[in-house]
C-alpha cells in the first residue's frame, strides 16, 4: 500500500536533485564557502576563549599558513601565543600585524603589551609613543603606567594609573598594581589605601590581601585587617605578616605570628613550619 507514496517521494527528490544540478557550480561553491566562513568564525572564537592555548596556537598557525594575508588570523595566532605564555613568539607576529595596512591603534597597544611581557620595555615605550593620545583605552593607560613605573617616573605613573582605573568597570587589578608601585617607593600608607580600594572592588583578590598585609607590616602594624578571608587565607596572611615582622627586626613578634599561622591552617603548613624552625635554630 505504501509503494505509490514511496515512488512519489522518490520522484520529488529526483526533481529537487535535478534542479540542484542545474545551478551553476559557482553558486554551489559560494554557498559552501559561506557556510565554511561561519564555521571558521565560530571555531576561531572557541580557540580564543575556551580551547587549550597551545592547541589554539597550532590551529591558527595552520590557518595562517593557508591565509597569510588575513590580519584576523594573524591576530588569533598572536593572542593565542600570549595565552600560551609564549610572548617571545608573539612579538614578531604582533610586529607583522602592526605593520599591516589594516592595523588599528589597538593592535599596536597589544604589540606593546607583548613587548613588555617579553621584557622589552624600551621598545614597548616607543610603540606606545607612536599611538595618538586621542586613543584613550584602559589597556593603553595601564601599560603607560607600568612603563612609567619601570622608569621611576612616579608622577606620570600615578596619573596613568588613575586614568586607567577610571576607564574600566573592574579596576581592582590596576588599583592593586598602583598600590604595589606605592609599596616599592616606600609610600606604605598610600599603598595600604589602594589595596583596600582594590578589595572593595573585588573582595576575593588574594594578591591585594597579601599586599595589604605587607603594607601594614611595613608600618609595624601586625594585626590582620578586617577583610573577608578563608581559614587558609588567614593562615597565609599571618605567615606574610610574621615574615614581614622578622624583616623589620621584630623577630619575637614574627615567631608568634608564624605560630599563629601554623595553628590556624586547617592542614600541615609546611612553609610556615620551615620558616619558624629556621628562626628558632
């Protein structure tokens, strides 16, 4: 009973295939090309976000070999190399991108970032100087601040850090960096204030917590600040405070803080035990 329907279906399919056969080959190829572009775009996005960084590098290297003039692919390769913590390899890629006819000011900022990661501070400074001052972005000013810091140009550094903090909705990281800059200059009170502001923005930022304790300890304030912390973090911060006290010459206070750290930690705290043993020896 189903045969007539089956024959009709086959005939309809044959007519459809026949109609496809009559389409010019160029149209069919173009249709597949459009699909491939969409698929490639999605794949590139995945590679730049959730994929293993080294797998992303391999992907973009293959794609770049087939499309050497595509700046978007070169960007993907450079960004993947940075994610994979391979800045020395990323630098020449960013240099090619910066020299490309379609390069943007943001590309040059990323080039400067790669140079800093590779320890080439003077070259990074020159690249940033080549970007018009009208290009005002968080990352540009964060890098400017870091370079000013490295040159001990404190007034410029403070100005750039302040601008950078105002250009982002998540300033905790740059406030922490600014605080560390103050810490290295010996402005411990200024550093303490900035670390506190960083923690108001992001209360889980342990680096800022540790730096805050360092700033307080440098002022011989050996009490823990009133901030959110886990038991493990409390033990680690007590250890930092203890070692800071020892460095300040307050050895007995330091020993007491290390004992507190060992007693506070929920597991065996090897680093604190080792530090206390060395002091008591």
